[in-house]
C-alpha cells in the first residue's frame, strides 16, 4: 500500500507564488529587508463594503482599481494602497496578490514577538468576513491547507491576528475567529498561536 504524503515544497511554490491559488498581481508591495526570516503568519478579515460578501471589491482594492465613488464607505478609505499575500473567500476560494518572497502591505504599524513592522517578516492572509462575525468551514479548510504549505516553505514560528500585532488599533479577525479549530486542524503546538483571553 502506498502511503499518502505531502507534495514537496518545490511543487507547491514558485518564486513565492503558491501553486493552488488564483494569482492576481498587486502593485502594492516592496522588498523584504535583506536576510529576513519569514516566521509569522498574520490573519485578517476584510469585506467591502464591510459585511457584504461575494463582490470583487477586495481584489480591486488590492490592485488599486477600486472605484472610490461606488459606495459611501469607499470614500473613507480613498487612496489607500494596501495588499495582502492571500485572500480566502467565503467558499474557500484562494487568491494570491503578492509573492511571499516580497513584503505585502497588510499589517501597518505593528509589533509582535518583540519585533516591530510585521510586514517585513510576515505573510498576510485575509479572510472574507467581518470582525466579530464567524467564518465558514471551507475558509478554515483552505486556511489550514495554506498555512501547512507556507510552513513547508518558510520557518513559521507564530500565527497571530491583526488584532494581536496591532492591539488597540485593529480588531480583525475578531472574536468570531476560531483559533482552537485552526490549531486542531494544523496540529501545531499551542505556543505558535496567540494567547487567548
Ligand atoms: Zn487586518
């Protein structure tokens, strides 16, 4: 009987792009500092306008093509240049905007595990959702598979929410995100995950 095994990282990644994601290149990125060890995954939630799912607005925001006049909320973020490496839709569909070799613009002013500016050495994953609300089972499945693939390629030592790397300023993914479920499906040790209240 043949044993099932994980595909090697070389088959999963090409220049920091994950094979099983839809690729849509964002111009919003830069180089990571020389010698960076990417050891942190930052989990976010996003929807545009907040709480409305299924549209193309997040992809548009990350590629600087969002029509700021299309909704009153967009006026409040007009001109924002941001990105994340990944975006997981409610049904589990996975998008990638920035190579993991590069520095995406998702965390903003932030500090975690004693280091500031988490964009330098983290990978940002956005879940389509709203802080405080729950997330869908296909999103957890896609997220766990993605985190496992990232850990095959990068020396991941920490996973945290945006709320943990920018406390007081950010609240995503919020209380509706089930950290214990993610930990169970990944089987990673407790210390990798944020301390829960
Ligand atoms: Zn965020």
